[in-house]
C-alpha cells in the first residue's frame, strides 16, 4: 500500500538541538502523523532520517540554501516546501528552478522583511538593499503564503497577495502552561531574544540605568554581545547566552515582567509565552505586538527607540507590585486564545499544505 500523505519539506531558521527537546519533538511527531516530513535546518549531526541539519552560519547559510534545498528536492521529491522567512523563500524558489521540481512553495512570513535585513549584524545589513528587491518577488511567486498577525497580513496584501492562512507560531504549552506562580519578593525584568538592533537591546541598555528599581536579566546572543558584556562585567545585569524552553519558563516565573523593546517584529512567540506564565509585557508598538499586548490590560506599550519612555514603563511595573499582579492576571487571561496543542498546530500546517496542493 502506498502512503497517501503529502510529502512536506520544512525549511526553517530554528537551531535544532540534538537530541530534540520535548516541545520540538512533540511538534514534529504530530506533523509526521499527517505528512511525510523532512526538515532542513541548522543543528548538529544526528541519526534521525527526517532531518537534514548543518552547522549554523547565518549569512553563509543563505548562500548555500539553494543548493541544499535543490538536493532535497531531488532526493525526497516533496509535494510542497514550507519555508520560514522571506529571504529564505527566494533561495527555495531558486532551488526549485535548479532542480526542475514541481513542488509547491509555501512562504511563512513571520515579520517585516524590510527592517530585519538592516537590523541584524553588519554582514546581514550589507544585503539590505538586495533583500528589499528580492523579498517581494518571493511573496508574489510563492504558491501560497502564511502570515502570523494582522501586520504581516497587511504587508503581504500590499503586494496584492492574499494569505492562504494566518495563525501564530507554536507555543509549547506543555512547558509554558499551568497555573502562573506568585511574583518573587524582589522585582526583576527579563529580556529574551537576539542581541541585535532589531530587538532593541541597545535601547534597553540605555534605559536600564534610569529605571532605578529591581534587577535585569538578559537571555540571548548576537552582534551586540560586546555592549552587553560591558554592562554584565560592571554588575549592571545578569546575562545568559541561551536557555532551553523549560529554563525560559522558569526565568519568566522569576521575573515580574518581560521587556521587548523591538524596532521590528512579526508576532513574537516570547510574548505569548510570557502571557502563558502570567507575566506582564512591556513592549514597543511595532509589528504584531499591539495585536496581542493591550495597554494597561496585559502590558504597557511605548514607542520604538524611546529609551526614556521604556525606562518609565519598566519602572512603573517594577515599582508597583499591585500593578504587576493586575497586568499579569490580564496576561494570563489573554493567553487562552493562543494556546495550541502539537496536534492542533500540525492540523493547521497540514490543512495549509492540502489547500495549496489543491489550488490547480
């Protein structure tokens, strides 16, 4: 008997630890029940035949992507390719031409490509102008597009393309679910994300000395690590380069608020994770953040690059336990609309694939 399930090649930017942590394993296992799955991405060597992983080299990987995808198109012969990221989508479309394959290309738009190319490390910024020209081509030439928020949907519609589906990124509720814990006695703020200009970590470093209450913990790595290192060595903050999902959940439990001073965003998963742990979010009015963070209901919003306003908002939360608890309760209440099981996520992805394959 032949397997009637569609064959799906998933091309993403996630770094895959090995062995896979439980949330990723559950997500991929659920999807593999519905499709024949192959995953192409970054990570160490392993023995699972479903995965083709390579050592992560951010800019180099974009250049190598077409050849790598073309190889999988010839070997695996997928019916569809789901690619995360507009710039990666250009590489997948080129790979399809190189391999002379007929696989449908589904583009996963998770943020504003116009800012992302310029707000990461200097090597990526050099490709910003090229990215501005190439990204709309990927959106228009993909067979289907998935978006994650109203903002990303509007970006796509501005190019006269209607998304085939809109749903948020998967949040590991087995890890981040459960009753929120009471706030610690001592106030603290948490930042989780890439140490890049796109995430506004430099604005946070400028703002923090003016907060005047509590402590700050950063989790992440990136091209601004030298600035963070100076503050870390001066004892101004705590810094961890990387945490597993379970450790991120604990870090949220230990904090009074999540701070996300981004210059550009899609619908950041860490905001949904903070909501699930009942923690208020102090963030900027960019991208899909205002779609989920409601002023004085589950968080506080400030303008991007306004260090003074950011410092004032963080100080309000860390200096007022009642406010932190009230907004944290609002965050927990709003988390329900974003809860997704591995099976539900897999059903959404599979539904998107099947609709795309039936377009002809």
